[in-house]
């Protein structure tokens, strides 16, 4: 039996999938999407409770998660570019 051991950390396409299809992502994925190191994100969370400007961090057990909707707004990809239908399909949940 073969199990898929890849994580969203392995492939940029998976990062895009996680951003549009999961309610929240972990600090490592959020940091990779923004292009900073996870230690910078953890420092921001400890300093002001936000992972990025306007993007809250929530503690779940012993780890932090970052809600994807505010993260998409921060990355300015909450509203898809009008020349593509890919974002529209993702917004409808078909991507």
C-alpha cells in the first residue's frame, strides 16, 4: 500500500491548493506563501498576535494556525484577476 507523504510544503501548486481550500494553514505554509521564514512569523505572533498585518494567528493546542481568508486578502489574491476563470472556480469550490 502506498501513502502520499507529500505535504503542501513540497510543491508550490500544493501551497496554492492549501490557500484556496483549507480554512487555515500552519505557520510554515503561511511563511512560505509570503516569502519569509517561519521564525519571523512566530516573532510577529508573539509581538502582536498577528502573523502579518491584518492576519490573525489562532492557537490550536500547542501550535498556531493562520486563517486563509485574511491571508488571501493580505496577499491581494482574495479577488481573482478578471482575465482568468481559475480564481472564480476556486471561489465556487470547484478547484
